[in-house]
C-alpha cells in the first residue's frame, strides 16, 4: 500500500474544509475516490476550466454522486470555481449540495445522487459523441454499492452491444456500502468476471496508487471494439484511519470541531 | 395514431439530423425505413427502460432530440425515477411516445393499462404532457415537438379513432382548442374522450342544451387563460379523461379554479377512471363502459349537472 503524498493529503484537507463548512457529508465515499479523481483531472481528462462546455472535453460523470466532496475538491483545485466555495458546502445559497447538480456546478456533467443513473447517461453520451465523430471520451465512476442497481447492467449490455470503446467505467470498489460490507449486503463477486461477461475489457488497480492509475488510464482503450472497465480497489475513508472501513463514516452529520480537528490531524 | 407518430419521427429524422429514435423491444419492422436510411440514429435497446431513458438523456445532452417509444406503463411506472431525474431535472428535449393510453390494452390486464400515466407525468416539474385526439392532430403536434425545449410525454390512443380535429384550428403546444360552442355547459376533454364529448354534445343539443367542448391536447402546461373564461361562462363543467381521476386533467382544472376562480369550483364534475385497478379484460370499450366513459355516461352526467345544479356538492 502506497503512503499518501502531500498532494493527496492536500486534496483531502480540502474535503475536510467542505465537511467543516457543511457540518456533514459522505466522508468515507469521498475519501476513497480522491486518487482516482486526482489522476483523472491531473493527467487523463481533457477539459478547460474556463470553458466547461468545450465541445471536445472528455465527459466525466460521478455516478456515485454522494462522493461529490472529492469531485468538488478537484474542480475547485483546477479552477472551475473558487476553492473558498468549498466552505459553503450544503449551505442554503451554495451551489455545492450534498449531491452534484449539472447546471449549477461548472464541470459537473450530470446531476447524480440517485444511484444507477450515470452509466445509462454515459452510454447515451458515448453514442452521441460517436455520431458526431468526436474524439472525446466518457468516463463514469460508479460506487460498488451503486452497482446493486440493475440499471447499470442494462446499460452495460448496451455499451457492449454498441462497442463503445469511448466509454470507460471505473468502479470504486471500497467493499463497503451504507449498511456494511458489500460481501454481506449483496455480494458483487466475482466482480471482474461480471464486467467481462457483460462485454467489457477489464483491468484491476489499486485505486490509491497514483502511478498505477496513471499507467492504466494511459492505456485506454483496452480494446478498440469494447468498452473498458477498471475495478479500483480502494479503502473507504482512506486517509482518516478512524473512518477507514468503518460504515459509521459512510455519511456523517453533526460533525463537531473535535471530529474536524481529528481529521486534519490525520492529514498533516 | 401510433403509426402516424412513428411516420412523423421518420420524416423528422430525414429533415433534422438531431432526431434519433430509441425503442425498447417493439414489434418487428418498426421504423425500418429510418433504420435503413439512418442506422446510426435508430436504436432498439431491448427490455431495459431505465437504461433507455438514461441513454436518451445522454444523447440529448449531446445535442440530439431522442424520440423514445414503448408501451405507456413501461415508459412511466418502470422508469419513473429516470424520467424525473435524467429528463426532468436536466430539462432535456426527450420525447416519450407512449403506446396504449388508458384502456387500450384491456385484454392484457392491469399490468399493461396506463391508467395513472397522465397524473404521474404531470406531477413532474418541466414535463410537458400531451394527448392528441386523432391521427391528424398527432401529425400536427409531432411537427411542433421538434423544437420544444422540454421533456414531453405523448400519449397515444388505440388508433383508427374518428378524425374530429380540424387543420384550420392548427395546434400549439400548451393551447386548448374550442371544438364546439355552447353556453349552458362545457366538456373539457383530452385524448379520444373529445370524440365522445362531441357526440354527447350533439345529443344534448337535441334536448335543447347547448354544450361546448374544449379539447385539451396539452394537459401540461395547461391553457389556463383559454380555459378560465370558458369555465366561467357556463353553468356546468364536466371534465372527461381516459385516466385515473386522481391527479389527471380534472384535477388540473380543479387546481386551476382553486387558484384563480374559486366561484367555479362547485360546477366542476370529473369523469375518468376510478381509483381502482380494472378487474376485467375484454376490449377498451368494455372498460370504457365500466368506467362510464361513454356517450350515454357523458350525456347523463352533463344533464344531471345542468338539471340538478351543484348545490349539493
């Protein structure tokens, strides 16, 4: 397991800033995807922060919308909106709500939060981009609990049928959903075989190892006639030891100053 | 009506490259000409309505205008969250062409009967809900759908319905059409109930009662400014829809009067499908008879309202 470097800790501190501002949030679900988003926005996706609707941008959909603190952090870090706005998370006048909304937050491609919506939308986008002969790609990040929803598998069949090599699914496989371990609530295994059986070219990666992530994401598409899926093995709450793998920290409200201080202490 | 709607999709696809078609698992040969001409814009996605709606949203986000077609219940009940979130929350120009509104699929039983589709679709912000009365009106409406900027639910009737719409009346989304004049009572109708109301009004005229018919092809947005004066001018109003009375056209009219013309509330009587799943099969007519959505049912309702007044209600 690779230790978190300063950039990863910095990004997590921004997530904690937002948690502090809102007094609540999906901490575990956000911390598990920080490195995935970091590598996507640092090294992989093509986008223009000052022109969020640039036609040739890669489309990124955070289908697990409850992980939005990590997305907001990366978008702010890249200049889509001021970093200070993170402090207003979930406040009445803020555009940064508990789930991301298209049209409110620059850089958010689709309003998500209800689970199982991102992949069908991504399939439509990928088909649309192909009709337009656009070089842009569609990247959808789903949760593991999220793929309990059957709509994902309907969309997966369609993506394979249409040979959408411009579509990439990343699964944040932190092995926990709200109630507890995915293996107990609704076991996903054999997960890699499932995606393969549904017609995807599949790879697995340590979702906190930025170097591994970079190498794998640089090799897309894995197959020119199939959509790609990457199973990202992650740790829920990564970087905050008392929250790691602890379902109590899937979502927290009523965060105290002590809680927040303890989180910052973990990220020095 | 369905054939006309799909023919229109084909024609629209020929003149506008933004038009795409998505079916779920329709009958063989559906839109085969479009499939041949524009295979990249024709999709048959299988029995996966949740996915189909999301896919349509994604295509619309990329600038396309998707026309989605399948059985009404599966376009509404099955994927309601997708319709609400993917289409309505994003306010995307996706058109849902819904086969078999009301009792059309009577022989297939309650799983296939779209009784509450109007009610649940009109409950969604940004959604437009239309129910044409015949194939000619469907053709005029389909042309108007192309540049309508919001999601739209298009309810189809059985097909082969008598043509009562008139080209001279035109069609404008969100505007109702005065089909018959009358100063005593008013039928406010949608879909193929308009034909029944027109026939009923004809019979009532023979009794000396002058009954107007206002056809509401667009249930949402409701033609408030067109309907309010029509309602205020008459002594009795009967709303008629082949849909459940909870939340449908009649409810919309009550809501309108509650907000803007409370004095008219007492003269409104709603006719539609009662708050129960149908128990019988047979044909659409079997169910219409059961629900009282017939010429005699309408005649009796209007006559009673005009004869007995609304003092008791």
